[in-house]
């Protein structure tokens, strides 16, 4: 008998949190989780010790990129770290082209030999 009451209370709390976030303009929906492509070719190695999980990243659309028409560059504090992987960038490129609010952050940092395994990026649509 007590569990339905607890469940209702938790749903109320979650609903209030979502409502308050919506009023603040901070509702973010995770739409993609990807490794960073090109980590070893850009500033990732140099900035490794300064970056932290949860740090905000900037997504920059490169429509004139000769290698990938859907290229989305990843920057941290104005420094180029690499790109969203080519096989996973089409939807984010389209959202950026349409002027939609898209945000990204560092989800994971791992000291791994394989540069594709060093950084995991999460991309969000902001409502």
C-alpha cells in the first residue's frame, strides 16, 4: 500500500524538476553519444590534463569541409579537438544547419592507447 504513494511522490518530484528546468530553458535531451574523431591530430593531447568530464564543448558546422559535407568540428575553450565521427554526424549537422539549439559535453575521458577510446562526447538537443 505504501509503494504507490512513494511512486506518486517521486513522479511529482520528477515532474516539478522538469517543469522548473523548462522555465529556466534548460531542458536537454541526449540525442547522441560518440567518440571523438581525430583526437591525435588536434589539441586533445596538449589539453588532456586540463579537460574534465562534464566540460561544455562547442559544435561548429563545417559545411565547406572537403572530406565530409556533414562535418561537425568539436572545440573546447576555442581549441579544436577533432570531429564527430563521419558515420554519426548527419543528424547533428542537419540540426545545426536548421538553427536548432544543440549542445555537447565531455562524457568520458579515458587514458587509453587507442585515440578513438580516449574521449566520449554527448550531444543534446536543447528545448
